[in-house]
C-alpha cells in the first residue's frame, strides 16, 4: 500500500459518517410511524368490536319486535280480507234487494210533457218515435267489467266505430283538444308505449266536453263558435255540430244545434253541453236547456245532414247525472254522487214508448276508480266503452226483450 492509502480511508470514513446518521434517523421515523399505525389499527379494532356488540344487542332487541309486527300485519291482512268479503257479500245482498224491490222510476209530470200552458208546439216534439229497425232489447244487467289501461287525463273518450272496422280504436283525450289518437287494433292500445303505435288526426276546431262520437267513418263533435257557451255575444249558450271525415281529414258539414240556452246536461260533468250517442237506430243527442234546467232532453239526428228529426223532453233529472247512452231508442241515464261512489242507471226514457219505466231495470255498475267522464255504446258488440278518471273500461251488457218483466 502506498503512502496515500491512509488518507483515502480517512476520507471514506468522513464521507460515510453523515450517511449513517441519516439512516439512523430514517429508521427511527419509520418505527414511530409504524407504532402510530399499530395504535390506530388497535383503536379501529376496538371500535369495530364495540359496534359489532352494539349491533348484536340491537338485533336481539329488534327480532322480537319484528316477530310481533309480522304477526300484527298478518292479523290486519286477515281482518282486511274478512272485511272485503263482508263488503262484497253486502253489495250482493243490496243488489238482490234492489232487484226484488226496485226503486221508484223517475217519472215527473211536467207541463211541457203533458202539453200544458208551457208547450210551444214545435212540430215533432215529444211525439212517439217510429222504430226503423226491429231492435227491441233493453238492459237486464251489467254483466262484467274489464279495465284495459290508464291513458290520458281524468276526462276523455275512447270508442269504436260501430259501422267501421271492428278493430280500430279512437281515443280523444281531454275536454278541449283538437287531436285524436287512432289505434289499428285494441292490442296496440294496451301496450305500454301506446302513443307510438297511434296515428294522430287533427281537427280544425277544438271539441268541447266529452260528447264526441265516431260513426260511419266520421267524427261528430260539438265546437264552441265565437260567442258560444261562456263566450258572450249573439250565440251565447249555443253550439255548432261538426261532421269531420276521418279519412280525408276535412269538414264535410256543420250545423248550429237548434236549441237555445244550452246548459250541461249532466250535473256531475260540467264540461259537456251536447252528448252524442249512436245505437241500432242511428244518431242521437242528449242535451239540456235553461227552459227546463232540471231535466234532460233527447234529439234524433240525421247523420247525413245533421238535421234534428225529433226532440223529446225526458223525465230524467240532471242532478247527479254523470253520463248517458242510447240502446234501441231508449235513453239510459247513469247517476252517481260527489265524491264518486257506485254508479247506477236510475232513469230510462224510451222514445218509442215500448219500454215503460216500471219494466226498466235499474242496474248498478261494478266498483271503479272514480266517475264516468263518458260512456259509448257499441251496438255491434253490445258493450259500453267508458272513460273513468283516466282509466279505459269495457262493460259487457246482458240484454232482454223490452216486453219481458224485470
């Protein structure tokens, strides 16, 4: 080794001494950090053990309470089922009693009907209607109800054309609208996204109420002309009937309805002023006027020209009426309460005079969601298409001859 070797060793020792000091401090720092982490882990473990013990205690306390709650729920469910069965049985008993002891028919003597001092003598008013078909049926009972779906708002109309394609469905939502939905078949209407399957038909003037009717490829509806009901002017409380061709989408005829002072015919359906109906005999209109604001009026219309062929003052009250329909020339008025309850046919008027009030059945409708905004009779199917608080319902009817006893 040369004379410079000791100097090199001394230099290396002097250079390594600070490094050893730094390593020592780093080791101490890491030891302190590990000790802190171990302390925190121990605290977390203690807390986890304490929480687990608390959860076990809570579970042990809640299990008996849950068992009691489950028993009470089962008891309430059993009680509710029992009450529901009693209510159903009571309704059946009430229906039976009503059948055995029917309510008195709503017949009132009025000067307009009997030809007293109030008669104006406008020809073919309150004259006996001459049937043009051999239809002689009346309602015996509402046999069944089927709820299809919920579509649109609380008021509207859905129907089929009794003279058109048997499968096509027409839906008119709302009491003041100008767009109708047309579905090619009932199955398309019942789909979840039904509106995508429908074609839209827009009419030139918005309809009023839920009294529209599809008949023979045409949409018949009432519109409010300028100055019509609620608008003031010379046409105050008058409405215009529109005949709209659904295929060509054009207005083919229109006529001002020949009745002054129109008011809503149904006490529970304030937006409808003229309710159009179709049966085996053709086209009808249900309405009311200020001249007799207590009872409904019935008119037979010519579907070709919209002319009024005959008119009748019926004994059926407006109060608590919600809808009506016509079968074989007989008007059936459905009544309800506010708030809505079980609807019932409480008044009928046969324009031909064949069916007397004493022979008419007064059936109840099954329980539903609310009140009927519209009812449309299909003479081809002998079914009613109802709009009930946004739900579309089909009622199947059981018929009997008008001459048969109830």
